[in-house]
C-alpha cells in the first residue's frame, strides 16, 4: 500500500478556500480513500491531500480519471491561483 501526499503552500488568506475547493473535488470520487488536511502545528497556509492506494498504477488511473471528468475539472477551476508552490511525495506503508 502507498500514501501519496500532495502538499500545497497557499497564498496568504487562501488556505481555507483552497482546502474547501480540494475537499469538494475529491468528494466527487468517493471510491478513492482521500482526505484533505490543513496546518495546525506546521508551516502557515499549508493544505495537504493524502490518498491511500494499493499500488501506484491505481493512483495513475485515478489521476487520469480526474483529468478526464468535466465535473472534477469544474470543481478544480482556478485552484492554481490559490497556492504558491506544491510538492508530491509517495510513501510505502510498512
């Protein structure tokens, strides 16, 4: 099993809006085991999406689906204007 963690540093004043937007978008695919996190004791304006998948091929398939679905693209519209930078990390669950 793998955990894919996508971490965004939101623009000041945009973290809550980015988190709501990402949560709305990931909720459109209830099959994926995904959660959205915000900073509590961390860098300010941090928003994280964590997705658990059995293997990375499943993650690739989910990403392809996300990019092809009009409803998810509509939910994500303008999200790039809400953050400064981001990273993706992949961890193996042991």
